[in-house]
C-alpha cells in the first residue's frame, strides 16, 4: 500500500558520536598512543627495567618525571613502554575476532539453517560467560600467560562480533536490494561480499573498536590480578597492582598507568561510535 | 500462553540447564587433568611427597579408579556441596565459600541497586533532555564509565575518597551492619560504574527510540497526562529491551566484583578465586567455578522468564 | 480568505513550520491558511513533502522538539501555537483529536485494547463495571460488537480493527475537531472503504468537525465538503469538492487530477507532471510549482504568489489564473475522454504457464497456504494484471516466477522449462530464465543497494548476463537513457535520487538482462501520484518500443485498467475471476471482484453514502 513518507522528525537517536574538534582530538590521542606502542622503547628516557635501589618510591623529580616504584624503576619510562603490551594484545584480539565474527556472521545470517543454529548455540553459550572468569580459571589450571589470554579472548570476543554481524545481515537479507540481486542472477558469494557486507561494514568496524577497548580492559584486569603479563613486565595493569600500595606515598605512580588505560579505552570507544555514524551517513542508508 | 505452554517452556529450559550443568561440571572436573603435571602433583602443590600423602590423596580423590568413575564420584560429592578440601588451608572448600559468600552477595546487591537506580534514572533523564547540556554531560560520562574498568575506578576512588579526603576506609569489609555498608560503599560504587554506564547507554537509546514511536505521539494526542505517558508508554516499552541486557550486566558485575575485591582487599568469593588460581588450589577453584556458573545460569533463566512475562508479544505469539 | 464566519471552530493563519538546527533553520511549511467550521469535513490533499502531516502535528502541539511552528491557530478563543505543554493537555483529545496513519504502530504493543480506550476517557472516577460498559459502548460506536476485543492486545487484531480501536480512543474525550492523518492509507482497499464510511457516519452523528489528510484526491472529494490542495509546504488551491473536481483553478491540481488514472475507463495516455516535488525551503521566494508548470512565466518566479479569493469560497495561489483559466477548463475536459477500445487477442506464445500451482509455507508445524491451485498464463508481449489485496497470494506468485520461491505443487513452465525447484535447475536453464523474466520491486527506497552507485548496480547486472560485454559503460548509458535518465546519473548513489528516479534505475537494472517479461510487483504504489503516472507511461512506451510483456501485480484496479489487457483477480490464494481487463472491470461476475470494484475510491460523496 502507498505509505506517505513524510519527514515528521529528522532526529536520529541511538549513538552519540563526537564531532569536529572532539573527534580530531581523539584521533590525535590515538595516534600518540599508537606511536608510543611502536617506538616506546626508543623514546623512554631510561631503561624501564633498571632498578635504582637507592631511589625507591621517590616522588616526581627532574630525573624521574613520575617518580619511581618500589623497586626504584622509572615510572614514566615504564608507562611509555607499557603502551606496547597495552595496544598489541587488544589489536590482535580485535582483528582476529573481526575476521572470525564477520565470516561466521555473514555465513550464519545469509545461509540460516543448521549453520545458523550451530553458530548461535555457540554464541549463546559464550554470551553469558564472564570473560575474565574464564581467563582466571585458565590461568589457575594451566598457569598465567599473556598470549594464552589473548588467544582465549579472540575466542571469547568472536561470538560478540558474530552475533552483532549476524543480526545486521539478517536485517539486510530480506531487503529488496538483495532479492533484486538474486533475481538478476548475481551469485551468492557476490551478494554476500559485495552487496551485503558493505552495508554491514560500518557496524562491524565500529564494533571492532569496542572489542579493542573491552579486551584492553580485560587484559589489564588480568595483569592487575597478577595472572596476565609476567611479573616485572612494564604493563599498565601490572604496574597498577604493584603500585597500588603506594597510593599514599607516591599517588602519581599509581594514577599514571590507570589514566593510560582509561584514556586509551575511551578514545577507542569514541572513535568506534564516530566511525559507525560517519560511514552510515556517508552511505545515506536508512 | 496458558499453563501448558508455560510448563513446556520451563521444562525445556530446565532440560537445557541440566545438559549445560553436565558439560560445565565435566569441564570443571577436567581442569585437574588439564593442569601440567600429574593429578597427584597438582594436589600436592609443592608439599613434600611421601608414600603416605600420595596414598591419602589416592583414597580421597579415588585416583586409582578410572577417569569416568572419578568424575562420577566427584559429581556425587559436588551435589552434596562437598568439593574436597583446599590445598592451601586444608579446610573444606565449602566452609571457606560459606564464610565469604555473604560479603560478595552484599557487595553485588549493593552495586546492582546502584547500577539500576543511577543507570535507568540518568538514562531516562538524558533521553528526555536529548541534546541539551544535561544529556551531553551524562553521555560523556557514559563513554568514560564504559571505558573505565572497575579496578581503575577503584584506585581513583581510593585516591580521592580515602587518601585525599579520608571519608571512607581503604580496605576490608567492616564489622557487620552499617559499618559493613560503609566499608562496601567505595567498592560498590567502583563496581557499579561500568555496569551503570552500560545500562544508561541502553536506557537512553531505548527511551529515545520509544519517544519516536507513533504510539507515544498518539497517547499525547489523546491528552493523557505526562506522567501516564512516561510510565505506561515510555518506560513500559523501553524497559523491555533493557531486560535483555541483564545477562551481560550480570557477568559485568561478576567480573568487576573479582577485580574490586582485589582492589579493596575484601575477603569475598572473587578474592578467593584469584588466590586459588594464583596458588593453583584446584579443589577450591573447582568449587568456586561451579558455584559462580550455577548462579549465572539461574540468573539467565530468571531473565528469560521475566522477559516473557513483561512482553505480551512474545507470550501470545502463538495465541 | 473568507473571514471564516462566526461558526469557525478552528482558524489557522500563516502557519509556518521550520526545522531548527542550531543557528540555521529550514522551512518545511511556508504559510498555511485554514478554516474549519463546526460540523464540516475539510480535506487536506497533498503528495509527500507537502507539509500536510506537519500541519496536523502543529495543530496538536506534537511537533518534534527540533521543529518550531509560528503563525496563529485560534481554537475556542485561544491561540494554540502559544500554548504551554500544560495548556495543550486541556486541548488535546478533548478539543482536538488526532488519528494517525499507521494502525500497526499507533497503539502500544504492551497494552490491551480496552485499557487504551479506558485511559482515554474523560477524567473522573468510575467503577470497574461502569468503565467496562463505557468502553464497550465506545467500541460499538466504531462497529466492534465483539466484547472480547477489549481484552486483546493490538497485535492480535487486523489492521482495520486496530484502526477502529484507534478511532475509538481518539474520540474518547469527545473532541469537537478530529484530525485524521491518512487514516486508511495503510489498509487494504476494502478495509479502507469501511473505515472511511465509519468516519463519515461518526462525523455526521456527532456533528463534529473533521480534517481529513490524504494523498488521494478521490477520497478527499468523496468525503469532504471543502478541499485544500497542499504543495511543497503551501496551500495552492481551496474549493468545494465538486467545484474543484469539475474545474481546478491551479495547474498543480489539474496535473494531479490528470495523473490519477480513472477506474471506469482507459485513457489514451496519462498526462504527467514533469520533474519531482521540490523541498519547501528551496521555493519560498517563488510559486512552488513554477518549475514544473507549463504556464510558468516571470510573474511566477519573481515572488511567492499569495493565495487569493476568486469567487465565494474558491481560492487559488496561481498568479496567472485569469489568463489560463480557459486552458485549464479545456484540459480538464480532455482527460475525461475515454481511449478507443484496444483490440487484443491472446494468440501469442505463452511464456509463463502456471498449471494448478500451489505454494504452502512452513514445514511440519503450522502451514500457511499462500497459493491454492492457481493457473495463470502470460504470453509474449502481453500485459497481464494480477489483482488482489494483501494476503491474496499475488506477490507470492510473482516471486515464484523469478526464483525467490519454489512451488510446492502443480506445474510451472517458463519459456518451456519446468521450474519445479529453482535450486535444482541447470546453469544454462537458469541463465535462460533470468533472461526471460525479470522483476521490478515495490519499494524503490530499498530495492537499490545504498552502498553502491547507480552505475555499479547496472554494470553488475550487465556483466552478470553478458560477461563479455565490451563496453559496459556504454551499455549502462544506454540503459539509463532507455528509462529517461542521463548517463551522468551513473555516478550517483541511490540516497540522492528521488523515488521516481530510483524506480527508473530499478527498471533499467531489470532491462539489463533483456527480459521478455517484466514482473512489476506493486511497482508504482509507493510513489506519489504525479510520479506514478510517469512510471506507468515509461512502462507503456517500453512495451511499444521493445515488445516487452508485463505481469502487473497490484491492488489498484485503476492502474490495471490503464496498462493491462488481461487480468486475474485473486483472493485468499485462489484466482476467483479472469478475463479481458475491460470485460472484467465493466461487468465483474465474482462477488469478490464486485466488492473490490465498489471499494475503489470514486470522487463522489455517493461512494461513501453521504
């Protein structure tokens, strides 16, 4: 039936993405953190693992900008070098789970049937599992390891991606443009990758940033519990737990890694939201 | 949906639950074997090895029996809440859990209340003040809240409210009653922060979505009072999608709880979990894992039932 | 405008609605005058973007927060546009009621129908029993006698029933003015007539004033005493229904009347309005219709012409009406001349041949019979209509012919190939079938991939069928030209195209395979009337030029009348009547066809028993 499509409201709710200056700032910060992750060891003014035992638990000074920890290591240098583990693991997880999630999501959402039910059973099972709990138990049973945690997080994050992408794909499949491609005689593979995927991509890409942020937090948490990065490694989560006791003595040493975790995760979340809105509006999709 | 449909629904779910429990218990039991070294090594955990201790372990854990029989005996004990005794303390696992459970539960409930009150309250407020100053501040706070893990939040709170302004104690669970609540306030706030941000984000989106619906416009067009429109139309319809996220919310709280208990040195289940993982205290680990998974599964079942009650569309789909 | 008279209940002067986005504002409604007298039915007619729904929202204080309304709207001695939200609540429902277009979204899914009506009743304490009795009385007023409806949720009711419940709720506080915004557009034609009859009856019984907003001139003429024609945010013409129908005094009204295919006879060629509706903001300083008007001159583009009274109750915004009135009169009379009867015989080769085809959805559980032993033929170069309401199975049949579904019984032969299961076909057969039958979908807004340019979409269609095409670009250009678009349009994305242009692209995509039959599934029903006529003419000319045959799937008998030779009428999965289009429509035999014919809107009060 003819439905009049009149503009009654032009408001578009849902996400709240930063604009203009704010997003520019986000990109600058993200670029800075990425730069530290790549060139951190070259930039650090001091050896992050060198122990200055005569200078333990010092406050900020010209030599140690953020003071030293309980072993006399330079907190500033450790914070900079910490960017490496802070970014690397989450990056691997985001990319890995993006790949798995997109393939499974497209497959399950387009083919439906037994593939779909199988994938969804797995997703449902993983969905309500508290991620960190699995990591802790695994560490308890097998021993603590950063890369084991990264591997587990890929498996635990992929259902998250899969579920979201499957949902978006299922919204797209009954749309007339997909049916039109089918009646024109376009092959199934072309329809999935060249027709449907570009319309799913904004959500998928935005979601990867969220996965990045949440795995950053999870890995930091695991290290905080002493079950992630090995003792002594410059890792933000580990630094936080090692220096928590010094909160009364040298709070800066505690707050620096904490701030890095929050800033990195926040920036990733904001860029993700922005990407979604930008890509969607560029397409002019409904 | 009459009682018959309810019965089928619940029994189907219960059947699935039993299957899930069997799988879970098996995985949990198998942890012992996944661990590097023989089971006896694991159970000895560095204690001096002698013929007597090894024999005692063999008897206690039925290690001389085949794998499946061991599993069966373990499950039979577990069903009677007997998980053996801790390697660290040699006390029964159940006793240790029992001693710590109330604190963790209290912390969880405290944080849950904070989450719901502030998450839904601020979410609705932000949606109604869409794009105004209040909304922008709340939304900005949400992004930071979502990006701030509970242990980081805990450290910040400690720094401000225990170090700079010594209003709250820095650790411990207090001596019961109000003192406990007072001790648990900072941990609960730290724990609620992420989940509240999550609830807030979804509430805001759901309320904004509902506000755009024709049925809200039509309700206002009939001259219904604002209060009624908000209660009966906006909240009723917006909170249904909020229910669907409670499963995720719950796992947020559990994960956060572990970290918060460590941050604030609270003797709860989370701390017990981490301690036993660090010390490779497998019997203890198994007990805690089974307990936590049981709670998660039951909460999810409860959520499904509530969801079904709240949304007549699901309930009456086949009616 | 006539001062409105003493009996005016609602007087609107220079109503403007603007979209406010920070410092900038964009005009959506540009100065509307409207007078409603007690007990009168006033029509607001316009295409999408004309501002008619916004006017309804403004008059009930329900504009979105980023829209602002200025001007004056006097109701019961108060200016509505200056009311506070608290004051509005005393007007809404009690003074002015509003019924929305879509009964499927208008009622909350979590409430029972009885509660929806009960909460809308005038405030005051009532016992449970009196409240129930009152709700029941209200339901009876809208033609629902079944008491159990009170305890049902809205999603358990049909569209027509929901709209009745909606009307009862809107009337619960006994408003003196009811605004109905496209109250029947989302419904089937037979239900539409029932709802319109119901509203006519209630309006007369209550002596209430009714503002009917619709895109359908025939409906407006049948129901309303006076009609306002809206175009791009302003009123272009006002007059009594009969007078407006007989002699439009604005070129746009004339164009609308000419574009509307008549149901009782075929016209030689539909007259169309070129171009598309502009955005109100772009035409605030000129006659909004100037760009599409054949009589446009300098006067029309130098300033926005004010609406002025020509004779008692007759107003137009055409600045040149004195000069062109005779031409309008002549053109209006021309439309009514029927075309000569087209000679036609079903002699050509049959391309689609369906013998006792059935289609059942659902596996072992609940089964839904969509098609029940349906036999339909479509021959080379024929134009065949498939008519029915939603649920008749007409769309399912269309989908069977292009491989979106497979039959579950009977025989379906397409170009001699037995199509039992589309997935089991040989590659070569499938290829031949694609080049035999192609489809144009209903919704031009979603039948093109939003992520891809027009050129990409067409190039894909071209290379899918002829992978060795040497100059794909040239072929795309040819396709665009064949549907009246420019080759430059290839670079554009669907989002920037109007509905009509998108549908042209969709047709071009289907033509890429050089099909012999084009299946058009409600291909024009989502378009505005003026654009609809353009597309129908395009399809007719494609048939004349390239000999393409059509299977027109539609609910609209007047379209069928204009473009088909032979029709099948479907109801509940069965063909109830078939024959030459003119024969069937002139003398329908089956009771369902007769009812369908009677339900087609006619621009005459008698149609609704007024």
